[in-house]
C-alpha cells in the first residue's frame, strides 16, 4: 500500500511498514496532498494536528484506512469514513498505562501537598503540620468512562485499598475485570452520592462536550477532588472555578485544558480569569497534556498501529 504520513510517529511504525513492503510517503506539512489528494493513496497516518473530514476523505478515492497515533478520534469524521468502507484505527491500548500512572502521580502530589512542600523547602521553610496530607486508602474513587484509560486506572487503584466505582453507559453490569476484582459498575447517581475523588475518562463528542458543568459539580453530595486527563473541552472551566471557590471541589488535577489548541501543542487564553485562577491556586495540579506521553507509550502506540494496519485485508 501507499501510506501517507501527515504527522510523525515513533520510527518503529514507518520502518516496520517499509520492511513489510509498503511505500511510506512523509509529508508532514500536508499542504500538497491535503489540497489535491491522490487516488493512489491507500492509508493516512495522523496525530491530533490534522483534521480529516468529508472533504479530505473525498480527495482519496482508493483510501482503505485512516490511522490516528493516539487514543481520541475527534479529529476524524469516523461516521463518513466508515460509510465509505474506510477503516479508522487508533491505539488507546498503547497509552492506557501512561495515563493511569499519571493520574495517580498527580493525585498523590495534590493530597500530600508535594508541590507546596517542595517549594517551601527550596525557600528554606520547614513546615510539617501545615503540609499534613491524607491517604487514598478507604476513599471512594469515581471513574467516569470505563474504557482503556478508566479501566487501567481502576486496575492500579486496587492496591491502594480504595472503593472504586465506574460509570460507563456503554458497559453492562456483568462486565468482568480479573485485574480489578473490586471494580463496581454503577450509575452516575451513585458516584454523585459516594465519591471522594472523580476522574474523567471520556472521548470528546457532542454528547460529552462540557460534560463537567455547574450541574455536574452541584450534584455531588460530598466535597470532591476532580481529575481530567481526557479532553480539555470535557470540562467547563468556569464551572470548576466556581466549584473550587465555593469549596464544593477541594482540589483539581488537570492534564488537559479547555484553552488548548486542536493540536494540543499550544495554550491560549493566558489572560483569562478562570485560567489565571487555576494557575495561581495551591489546590490545583496542572500538566501540559502529557498523561499519555511517555517514552514507552510512544513505542507501544506504533507497535499497535502496525499490527492493526498489517491485519487489514
């Protein structure tokens, strides 16, 4: 096949495809092919930077697949592509471990005051009582979205002796998980009622845009910690800020922000009052969309996509 790379991936992917006899064309600017197309292109490989909509798909009459190096598929018109018999591939299995470990790292950093304590020690301040943290053991953690990322997080939280509640409207209650025997699938209302910590693991769709809004935060019976490593626009930032100011949310761990560019490479809105509040708060941990961005996940996603492309007939 002639496979067009419109963005970079781990070298394993392109090297393995070439060894398998495929012709890999590297056009990272994308300008030429995205304007005129090519009837001889059979596959396209992208990341988040490039959007593949109906107009682009129609430029490639021989297209067999579109492969996204990553998990989210919001930058591909999957419905239209599949209606044309084009397979849409992605690799959420490749960064599930990275995301789960990142969530736990951010959470432990927040509840043990590590950001604040580290800064104070560097300033010559030795404050113990003011940095007393609390433990995860015995807490109830609500995971919204039980796919690759949510289930990976649940598996790892078992060793912390937490109660884990998972809500996913597409999973049936009898779905088993041998690695997480204490995992409980539940209604959203149960998470609202019991959760101490809530972690969001949803794709970005019309249904899930601004999923976490004022009504969402107002529904919790207890004060919570909120975590988002999914997509920035799953969260209405102003609603979180209101919940933090009111004490409804005691802390937040955000790897993604509403103000990110579509490519995830840039952040706008630096003068936005809500963003400035998050940046100045001691009760927030912020990272630049790197939860799934490890050395290992980079390779694993390439390996997974290679297998999926090789399996196409």
